[in-house]
C-alpha cells in the first residue's frame, strides 16, 4: 500500500534529515515509498539481499534468530526513528544477513532504494553518522545479549525482563503470553512457565491467561541479582 | 616501541589503501605509528573511549566479554588485514565499548589517530566500504555467538570447536589448555574438563598436559550434530 511520503513525520523521526542538503529531501520525496505494514509482516528474512532500507516512523519491529528446534531469541527491537540496520549492513557490507525482522505492531515506514541509501552514505555526513551510530548501538545490543545468555541464570533474566517490561504507571501487569516471553529470552515455553509458577508460589507474581501481574517488585529485584550459572 | 611505518606491509594487508588518493598514503606515513605488542596486552578495555584505530599487519587479538563471576566468552578474533572495529564504533558511534580486546600472539600494527580515521571515513570511499564491511561481518559474528550459546548444547559446541581448531595437516592435536577452551566457549573450566573426559572415555580424544589429541574425527562430528537444549 504505497501512499505519498509523510515528509514532516519522517523529518520529526529523523531530525538530522532537516539539516541535510535540499537535494536529499527532494530524493526522499521522489524516491522514497511510504508503506504501512500489518503486525507479523517480515521486513528482512534470513539470507536476504535487501533491495532497500526502511525508515520507521511509527510502530515497532523485532529482530530475532531461530534455532534448529524452532526456538527463537530476540536480538533487539526497532523503534520509530530507527531503521533496520541489518538491511544497511546487507547493502553496504554486501553480506546476506543471518536474522529475521518482523513487525510487532502496525508499522509505518518509508522505504529508500539501496542505490539512494548508498549515495546518501557517500554524500551526507549526518546520514553517515546516523548509520555508524546505529550500527555501533546494535553491535552493543547484540553483545549484551551474548553476555545475558552466557553469564546470567534464566530466573534472574526472567525477573529483570518482567521488571523492565512493566508500564511506568498504573497497574503492574504485563500482557504477554509465556510463549512470547520465552521467545524474547531464547528459552522454551515450558521452562519459562515453570519459573513463572515458582515466582507465583513465592508470592512475587500472579498468573492469568495471557498476563502476568507483578505483586512484589522487591522479591523480583532479589531474584534479578542472582548471578553466574557455574 | 614506535618505529617507522612498514608501508609495504600495511598496503599488503589492506589492499584498498593502494587505490586510495596519494594524500591518504602520505597521511598514513606521517600520522600513523608502527607498534609491536607482546601477547597479553590490552588493545581496548571495556568502557574505553579510544584515541585511535589499530590496523593489524601481523598476529592475532581476541575480543571477549567477562561475566561477574570472571568467566569469559570470546566474541571474535582480529587477524592481519583487520582492525579493532570496536574502536571504530567507539570513534564513530561515540559510545564507550562494552568488551575487551587483548593480543594473543605478538601483534604488529599501525595506529591511526581518531581524527585521521574520521577524515578517511568522510573522504576515502574504499576506506568507508572497508569499515562498513568489517562492521557488518562483526555484527554477523556476534549474532552467530548468540545463536551458538542459546540454541546449541555445550557438548556439540565443544566438538565443533575441536574440529575447527585442528590443523589442516599433520598430527591431529590441539595445543590449548582446558581453561583457554572454556574461555572461548563462555563456559567454566570444570565443565569443559568433564566433557573432554567423556569424549576420552568414548575414544574420541586423548588428553595430555595442555593438549587434546583427536583420535576419532567421525565420533566428534556425530557429537557436533547433537542440537537443541530443550
């Protein structure tokens, strides 16, 4: 569903484009393509050679790996103002990328053809800096996942996950299935369900269908501090 | 120990510099600094803001993370013709980097000041491409580590590791301590020693002081195929 480019929304999400030379904004309007993706649509598939770069103006996408057993682990999420840096490395590094990116909510984005993206990297200092900074951040995110998975116990990771996912205000409830939580943590649903039941027996949470109510934040913080797995 | 730049060695390890404008080679000769590092010297420390970039012409360095317990996991190695892309992301992304890089063998390198590195990224297309390509590869390497640690059993990873580390010719022996192997795999020495003893009982390897002799490659390949950990 291509529509005309919501140029003000793009400039709001990617402020450095305001300072880019006028021809960059003209190229954006002429060669970009506005798209709206439903949740669950793939942006990048493992092994893809990507034809362009998506600049996300609304919604979130999830980047993940799958194991042979079909289990998944989330590497990071793409938010408004970001783009699929996997695609950028695809285009610039000329390597197919070993991961998946899928929309989680309705996503609005502007697609930039690979040739335009490459030209901007050469010609627009602010764009180049944006791309390098995003790549550096993603490398840091993925290194943090290595650290989590290698050195931290799953119960501590699950407690940290619940604490981080809580809304900052209102009821302390997380509307997410055990399956979705397991997928973010790279574990199996049964393992996560068992740990959540342990948390429930300890009075730290209450489990309901598709929801986890956090009853005792301090108890979860205590679990989150358990470190090292031997 | 700074000495004059071995310009021919640098050009041999980084062939795209041959096609760079003459002022790049002049900047290399004028502002680069040849260094020779003993094994075990730190190139990057966690949290560093890096003053320059090392172009490695000989030797290898190891990039790793440590957990709170002091255990380590190797993210990737830096070989001749490569540079510490952590440092590059430090410089370009303006983020301190969450890892360590340490020399494993004697390393020869040319240090480029951050300001020269940044200028080259702006002005030299071949250099920019080199940096992007290396970043893309590293992101791929680190994603592969996530996949390994999350989805593969440690016995399968250890078998794969032994097979990959074997010299292509000559005696099938790996001169490496159990500690060093555990560090590469992000595990504890005792766990790796126990698995190696299992392999020895099965007749796949013979253990000696600081060395693992591989007796049965097919048996190790069989173990390497065990996948998924529940």
